[in-house]
C-alpha cells in the first residue's frame, strides 16, 4: 500500500506499507487499489464492493463526465473483490502499478481529497 500524504504534492506517495490495512490519520491515506485509465466504467466492481468505496456510481453526479471510476482510500478495506471482476483489468494493487501508470495513484487520491 502507498501512503498519500497530500494528493496535490509533487510526491504524492512516499513509501510502500504492505503491513497495514487501509486507514486515514489526518490527511494520511493508505491506498490498497488504484483504478487506471483502462477503466470502461461498466461498474461491475461497484456491485461487488462490500464497502461501497468505488465512485462515481452510475446514479451519482459526475458519472457521465468522469473518464474512469476511483477507489476511495478511506473506505477500501483491501479485500480485492473488485480485481477479478474488472473486465478491463484497470484495477491494480497499488504495489503492482507499473511506472507509466503511477500518476493514477495520485489521481485516485485527489478524487476524494475534498
């Protein structure tokens, strides 16, 4: 998992924390999963998520305008239920995000910043 200390900073992730579950302390986010630009917004992941942490949903404002879905690091419990059902293979464990997709770590965190 990656700690996000400030989604707007030049260095949004500072080190890997595979030993802890997701939690927030102040502005500290521990992320387990990230959705990348391969997302096709079919929302199958939303249906299987036990904590309702993937947004925007089809009935939420901003769904039509969103280019992808996002995992809320504050709500995700690192269960992994979303990964095998993703038809576009766009949901990745944060530790498995390839270098060319690392910007999506910050993008997911920034989506939930406010």
